[in-house]
C-alpha cells in the first residue's frame, strides 16, 4: 500500500527566508504527487502536482516542487516566504485500485509558522 | 457551480443520533470523493463515486456509514448511530477525471458528536 511521510510536524521561518518542506512517498508504480495547503478552518487548495515529464514543477503562490525518484521524494520549496503562507501543508500521492477513480493518500501535514 | 459546496459547515449530534452531510460537486465533474480528517490531521479516504455509481468504497466503515450520489441531487454521506470517534471534519472533493488531476475540495463539514 502507498504511504506518505512528512518528517517535519512544525516548521518556523522568518518572513523573506527560503522554505523547504519535505515529503517522502512509498508507492510501487509511478506516483501522481500533490501538494495541498490548508488554512485554518478552510478546505484544501491544490498548490501543484506531478504526473510525468519535467521533475521540477511550478505551482501557485510562487511554490515549486522537485520529484526525485531515486530518493522517493517530492519536496516543496519557496524562495521567499510571506506571512500569508502560514498554514498547514499536505503532501499526497494518488493511487488507484483500477482504471478510473484514484484516491489520495495524505501525509500528516507540516504546520508552517512565519515570523514577521 | 464553480466550487464544491458542502453543507452544513458545522453539525453537532448526540451519541447515537444520525448525521447527514451533503456535497454538491462542481458542475461537469464526474467523480466525487469523501475524506475524513480526524485529530492530528490524519486524512482517511472513505468512498468515491463515478456519477451515481460507487467506484471505491474500501475506506467506508460498513456498519454505520453510507453514501449516495443521485442524479440532480447533492451527494450525501450519512452516519447512523454516531459515535464519539466519528467527530471529525468531513471533506468532499470532485474531479473531472478519475485520476484526481484536479481534485477540488470543499470547505468541509465539522461533525462534533457529544
């Protein structure tokens, strides 16, 4: 069965500093990988996704992520963090039980705090 | 509509009572997913639909949980005889294709069982 590990429960960075959130996955085939952000009391917003092709993917809000098959990783990065980026970030892998509907398996999330 | 609409936002039920949650997927999306987010941020997949057909129900607790997606009606998730451990935020998501290429999530329904 597939699994996602986000090793960092909570990260604090200063506004303007760079950010990297780690994600490792376990899946037998080529994974579909996602990063979502959840603000307090809100739903999940898709930041970016990787299906195939270029291993460096660009997302919304200035985020990017790099797929590294050899390390089973899909780390999220941002060069300069803004106070509004404070939220919970979830990495997810999509795996299917057959053709068609693919459920998402989520990591437990990393809470990002931003110091002004 | 252009967003996944979940109602109600909050629901409080006494233990043993029934709870019913609703989800209107984005128009044109054929796939609907239900997830349960419990404390400590753990997301658990419950069930998915392709139109009105159950596609994957491997995450559904069989005994008290049921779900439907009927034509021209919001999808629903019903919990009979709620238990304290059912307290969670229930998220619905919809996507155009089944590969969750763009799975759009609703705001969630917070269920509190007291």
